[in-house]
């Protein structure tokens, strides 16, 4: 399945969720944001990727800018913009940026599901596709810090990240790994996973996209 098809399928699932649910529901994974704000971020972010507008990436204000710029727009207007940006961005999914977009939309799909009390799609092949970029980033971070390699055993096979012989094994699901790498789990939750050794050496690098202090119940 192509990245564009995977992204659009997730987009349509999100549209169904938010039009049937409460767009003003708070999203615990994105402090200060509502469900509607997450849609604003996804719609605006896709446009920014297409236009290569990345101001705010370094200081973390990139997503907040997209939300603030769309604060007065209705949910319907945001969905129209998202559709338009998807049509414009279609070629982007065949570039290395495609994996970034998949990781982002799938992570936010489950943020929205949690906020609306609508869990599901955790075994979807899209979750495995969303791990591509985060695992690449984890591998790069581990090598840069000269950390021992780690074997991650998932329901669809093993993956070794880092350089050399694995010094430990983590047994988990693709969904749980995506939540860990996406910063949706705190250190206590990560330690509670099925490790065959002390996860301490890897804790500083596992939160590839942000770090969480509190527990996100989902």
C-alpha cells in the first residue's frame, strides 16, 4: 500500500471520528489542544510540508502556529483545507517525507481516538508503516551516542536498532512501540514493558518525538 493511500485512509478515519464525536474534547497527548486543534495541525501541517514552510520547527512552535492561525475556522473549513492540501501534496508521499507524514497522522489518529474514547485500528498495517521513520530516528540516535544495540520483537518480526550485537531485547506490540517512540509513554510505563534486561541505557533516546512525564491512559 502506498504512503498516499495509507495517509488518506487514516485521514478518512479521523474525519469520521471527529464529525461523529466532540471536536472540543481535550487531547491528553497534546496538552492544551482539542480534537479540532489536532485537525487544524494536520491540515495546516500538510500544507506547510508541501510549501516547505518549517519556521517554528527548531523551537517547537511549528504545530502551535498552525493551530493559532486556524483558531477561528470551523471544523468544516479545516476539513475542506485538509482535502485541498492532500490533493496538492500527493507527490510528496513518494519522497522520504512520506514516512514522516505517515508517522504523524497515525500517531494523531490514536491521540484523537483516546480523547474521544474510541480505541481501535491498533492492529492496522498502518501502525507498522508509521514505525518506519521513528525507528530510523531511534537507530540514528543510538549510533550517535554509541549505545548498545537493542533487539525489538514485534508481532510481525524482529528489528535490531543500533550497532553491534544486541545487549537486550524488548518484546512489545507495534502499537505500543509507536506510542513509546512518539512520546506518549513516560519512563515508568516504558520500564514496565517486557524487557529482558534493565532498559536504563536506552531510556534517554526512546522518546524520539517528545518526552512525557505523566501517564496517558488509553
